[in-house]
């Protein structure tokens, strides 16, 4: 129950959970392209990985934006909006630096920041706990993929 006595229904998130895990696939493809020194349509593993990373980081920050928009009474609404923009811009900086030794660590830090802030800001609606547990696990797997890619370079 929320503070108003309303019990939120548990939402079936199996499709979202599956898509979250499937979302690891492009990270793995990027790592394989890098390890095998293969380009896909002229795109090397580092660019493939970095571009996908910034898209997903922006997607995650967009969820905060949407959460703030759809929950006007959220106690941290302003923080969610401002941090969503900060994370997206941070990802953009990581993408600009993708050819340097700083690009992938910046992107990995962005994902760690998202996981850390979600645990503190509670941007999620009740009834979706399973999905956000999955998303937290996948986020840490994504950070692991970043570490593997940094090693592969």
C-alpha cells in the first residue's frame, strides 16, 4: 500500500525482464567484434559497443524523465528530471571520447551511477519490483561487459 492506502497491483514484467537480458546481446557482439578484430559494415567493435552503450544509458535516463512526468507527486521529481539530463549528457561525453582510453570508463561510470541513484531516488512505481531487480542485475552485467571491453582493448 502507498501512503494514501492504495494497494498497487503487481505487474507481470516477464516480457520486460526478457528484453532486459536480450539487451546484453549487442554488448557481447561488440566485445566479440573487438576480440576477433572484425568490422561489421565498417563499424569496429569499439564503436559498436560504445554507440549501443550510450543509447542504453540514454534510455535508462529517459525512464527517470518519464517517471517524473507521470508521477507529479514524487518527492524527488526535480532530481529525477535533472539527473536524467545529466546521465544522458554524461553518456554523450563518453561517446565523444570513445576512441580514447576515457570513453568506456565514462560510460561504465554512467551505468554505475544509474544503479546507485535508482537505489536512492526510488523512481519506480510500486508493483514492478521484479522488473527493477532484473534491471539492476542487467546493469551490473553491462558494467562487467564494459570491463571486459576495456580489457580487450
